[in-house]
């Protein structure tokens, strides 16, 4: 079963990123394989992974900035 959870709020600093990171971590520790999709232009959820995401071509950034289609960046 696939579950989709959206965490959003127009206000900054209310714990969105922390909630997603903690939730994904808890799901992973319980044996599941969460996929966290960072749609915030600040990209803090991505930046916590440091340089690990450098060179990644299929991303929400390419969707917003380079007109890449969602189909093209779809996770296999
Ligand atoms: N449950 C919490 N209790 C205390 N501090 C928190 C909690 N959740 C987040 N924070 C802190 O609040 C600040 C903003 O959180 P963040 O997740 O970056 O917010 P947002 O993504 O909404 O901008 C961070 O310093 C974070 O460590
Ligand atoms: Mg954030």
C-alpha cells in the first residue's frame, strides 16, 4: 500500500522540514522505504543531505527551473 503525506504551511519556521525528516526517519527505522520529495524552494530538506545530491539531474528543481516534465523525473 502506498501512502502519500503532504506537509505544508505558508508560514516559515513552523516545523515543516523537521516533521518530514523525522517522519521519514521513523518510517525507515520501522522497515519501510519512504520517499521524501522536497518541493520547498529553500530546499532545506535536500540540503541536510549535504553534497550527496550534487549532480542529481532529475529533481523538482529541474521541473520548476528547466521545464522538465514530471514524467521525466518520475521515480522508477
Ligand atoms: N517540535 C519542535 N520543537 C521545537 N523546535 C522545533 C520543532 N520542530 C522544529 N523545530 C525547530 O524550529 C525551527 C524551524 O523548523 P523547520 O522545520 O526548519 O521549519 P519550516 O520547515 O516550517 O521552515 C528549527 O530550528 C527547528 O529545529
Ligand atoms: Mg523548511
